[in-house]
C-alpha cells in the first residue's frame, strides 16, 4: 500500500471509526498454462498479475485469501505466480491464507504454497508433487498412408522425441533428467514453504501421490480442514467483509475475432479437450 493510500485510510478511520475487517480474495481456477488462454479457465502470471496487485493494494485489508482449484500445469507459471504473491505479501506486510477446493495438485499445490497457511475441504485432492509429460507415437503411419515427411535440422537433438520416429534411449534419458531437475525444484519449494510442518516419510510426500484433506493434514501438506468464510470469520470476526479480485473477462468479439471464427472455435475445442485431460487425472 502506498504512503498516500495509508494516509487516506488513517484519515477515514479518524473520522468514521474502524471499518469492518476486510479480506481480499484471489481465486485461481483452471489449468496453469502460458499463452492467451484457449481453455475456459487458464491461469498464468500475465493473466492474474493485475488482480494480485489490486488485492494487496486494497486499503485496510487484514489478509489476502487464495482460493485454489487447479489440477496443475506449467511449473514455470505456477512458480512465477507463487513468487509474485510472496513478494507482494512481504511488501504489504499481509498474511496470505490459502484454501483448496476440488483439487490443488501439482502446479495447483504450488499456488497454494504461496499461502502462509493452507486449509482444505476434507474431500479436497491435494499434492501430486511430481512431474509428468506425455505424448503419442505415430511410427510408420505416414508410410502406410503414402505420405513422405521432409524435415531439415541443424543440430542432432532438434528432433528429440519426434512422434513419427522410434524413441531413442538417449532422448528418453535426457527428458528424465529434465523432469528430475524440475522435481527437485518442486521439492525444494515445498520444503521451503512448509518447513517443519512436513511429516515423514518424505518419500511418500514427494512420490507424486495425491491425498485427501485429512491425510494431507497429517502429512503436513496443509494446516487444517475448513472453508474460507468460516476460518477467516473465526479469526477476524463475524463482520469480516470479503472482496474478490478477478481478471477481466474477454468479450465475445475478442474471443472469436472477425473472419477467424472457425479457427478460433476449433482452437477452443482443442483447449476443452486438453483442459479435460488435466482434470480427468483426478476423476473430475
């Protein structure tokens, strides 16, 4: 909060008395992915940074609440969002409390880790501290269709894991090395944010497994079972006011464009399938 805003806030308090406690709310729902967002709900730093700043700049806020409902996605985007929240929390000197809904898994759990405390529903799916990638192999399909594929490269690894060629052991080993490095970053971030609250065995926590709320609490992945209003009204009082800071929605014109409607609709259809693939891993 700027010095000017703090001065105005103090002036209002001196004239009108103490207002009801305020809690700014940030809702992150959807798959975490870079880009402009062909999925219905797509989370990335570019799309949420303005609402993050607005939430932490809300005059008189006692805390910022995060509501997370995400099956994960990009580790880079989830990490950047969590880091931005932590930087703003330090700057504004505000506590951050995270609440999970259906899922806070993989990158979704990274978002929850931006909270100083994490609460979940007893049926929430939490965890999935691991790394996954996948694809398809179409070896021989072009030959059967009578199609000749022509690809030209400079660099012997530019076609690594090409889906139209047999897998090479070296390529698979390289991908596993990359995954292992990302996994180490993920584990380090969990250890840094949860600290001594994490319970043993760590191998179970970091296996990529998911846990329901009660077990996640026993393992130290979350701090308690509860919903946002109940937990925060118990903490700040029954008169607590909540304000949700949401990203601006794109209008139908910008969503479809002029002269590109069919291409955009096809892109959205692919986005829906991709989005559903992320959620279906958790039975949703």
